[in-house]
C-alpha cells in the first residue's frame, strides 16, 4: 500500500456522507488538511449539528493519519476570524 493511501476504514463514513468522498481525491494535500479541520470545527456560529460519534471519530482518525503521513500540512488550518480559535494565527501557529 502506498503511503498516500488512506489506511483507516472509511466505507461507513462515505456511505452515510457521500459528499465526503472528496477526501480521497484530496488526500495528501494542504486542502485535505483544511477540509478535515473544518469538518471537525464549528464554523457556523453554533448552528452545525455535528457528526454522529462514530463518524466524528473516523474524521479525527483521518486527520491524525493525514498529519502523520504529511507532516508538512499539519499546521495548515482554515479558521474564520470570528471563531473562538481565530487568534491562533496571530500567535504564530500556522
């Protein structure tokens, strides 16, 4: 298996949320890391319902695996200025 392949089970996640299949196409890129972070962060002012526990866990594992395989993108995050984490970039974390 190549280092660029996703190693954790994602079939149930993609069956329940077909639009997340784009993770496979984006895997190994800064854009994938941004997407995974955005999926795990409330960027809708508290109106996001969130994922069921088992799928949130899969997404977290995907982000951790992506960080392990592609450490150059580990600190690539996409934050809105009004989020409670919006000051992260001003503290030198990128």
